[in-house]
C-alpha cells in the first residue's frame, strides 16, 4: 500500500494493464478498475473520486518506444463499452472502490478482434477527490486498460502448457488411495452448472514413458460437475499401489474430451500424472536403544546412526545395532527385516519382524510389548529380544527417528 501513512487517492493498477473481457451468453462483461485511498483513516463520510477518459494517454503511450505494445494500441471505440458515471464512491470505512466498465463482447467479436489479441484500450485519468488529495505522482493517477476478447474455458490446474507433471509418490499398501486433481474454469457464468467429461489419453505419452497399468487406477466418474457458484471442481482418481511395480515410474495422461458449455483450452486440457510406489522408510535414522540382560538386570543405553541396508515395497532391512552395543564386534553385527503394515491409525502402523540368515536364531518381537511405526512422525518404536550365547534373553527397546 503506497504511502500508507499519508491520505492520498490513486489507482493501484496504474500504467498499462491487460484485462480479459470474457465472451458471455448475455453479451456483456464488466471490467473493474480499482481506485484506492491510502492513509490511516478512511473518509469521514465516504469519498467521491472523479475520473475522465483521456485519449491523449494512448497517444503518449504509442510514442514511447520503451513500452511493450508501443505503436499498436488503439482507443476502444465507444460503441463497444460504456461507463454509467464519471465518479467512483469509496464508502466510509473502506479504502477502495471500483470503476465498472461494461464491455459489449458481442460487438467486440463482430469487430473482427481475434481472441486474446491486444489492440484496444480504455485510458482513464483521475481528476479529483472530495476528501484528501490525489497522489502527487502523476503516473499513479492514470491507467491504460488493454482489453482482450476471450472465450470462457475449462482446463486442468496442473497441465501440459508448461510441460508440468503432477508427481505423486505413493506408499506401498494393499489399500486404494483416492487422489483429487482440480479442473478450473475461467470466464464462465457461475449462476449455472457445467459438466466436463474426461478420458485417459495414452497417445499423449512419450516413447520412454511407461503407461500406468489399467488395473492400477480407476476414475470415480469420467464426468466432473461444476456446481453453481464454483469455478473449480475435483476429479477423483483411485490408485491401487499394490498393482504398481516397485521402483518403476509410471504415467497416466487424462484429457478433457468435451464440455457442456463453452470450450476447453487445448494447451491446458491434459493432466499428466507421474506415479511411483515408494517405500517411505528409506531415510537415515537416529537410533536410541536401551539394552537389558533379563538375567543379570544389567542395562545400558546407546545412540547410533542407521540406514536401511536394502529396501522393498513394504520392507526395510536394518542393522540391529553397531559394534560395541548389542551386536558386539563389528564382524558380529546382526540384521533383521521390518515389514510395515499400514492401518487406519497413522500414528500406529503395525510392524512385523522378519528374520534373515544374518539374524540371531532366537530373534523375535518382545511379547506383550507394542511395536509400531508412527507415520506422522516418521519414527519406529520397537521392542525385540534374542538370546545370547549363555541363553539369556537380551531385550532391546529402540526408537528410530528418520533424519531428512
């Protein structure tokens, strides 16, 4: 907010600004130019701000070779637009108001103006204020509103226009995952409902991109409904992680095939999903252990750094400890596999300890003690035990916290 400690009236969107006039069924679209009053107090009774249409602003713009559209801007003919008043009112307690400019999009289309073409403009200059001064910088009192004609459109928020790919890393699970991707509308009349139909588009993929297997996904519906009053709507896609090959990357292109009204943007009509099943436990861990000999009752605590030796879709192989802790000498280090089993409670996913040829023969989870994985905090809480050479149970309480 410019000069906010001083009371001044000006146009925030000063200079040359582009505004889209959306082609509506009614044939009219309103462009609003904001007028702002800075300062720590609003007007005592509201503020009336006068303005005029000043075609000399366009002449000056076209003569300035530093301007982007210099030499190509014309005054928008009066039959294409209208303004009901030559002043704007900023109510008491407010800091801004709007100059509403009504564009006749039917006539604008008949003029031969191409969609998105930048040719016409409306030049506005503030002329006075009923309370407080106009801004002291002349440039802050004028705006050249470049008007383009545009078709209302539908498109994917994440789309192929900038070659953006919406990547998802899914945790391996035999439970389906529902993901939502959003369709956007621009310029539509929100007092109506609209339907957009979508379809998988395998031909969109490049030669080196693997198509997601057909049994690994499902559209909840190929019709997306825009409710009244809304300019975006979700597309629900169900993904089946257990149907996706681990450690490979797959793609799923989904394209808009038709819309009930208006049209869709060809350049932004395809959503390209990039999917891979991840094991979310591939991190390095800080491991804190309490080791107890259940016979002698002697115990000791240790803190070591760990990293999985190998990974699979739902299993990691971990070293039990480092040398000078549970495992003794480094050559005697032991290992185990942990299988993670997702549950509805993300703070307590089940774990299963699986012995390998490098595990102690007597290794097991400690009975009557709960071992689990906390998905929210990326932390394993483990209780396990095994027998030493003397037949005594060694119990380990271990907390492994992921380090990113």
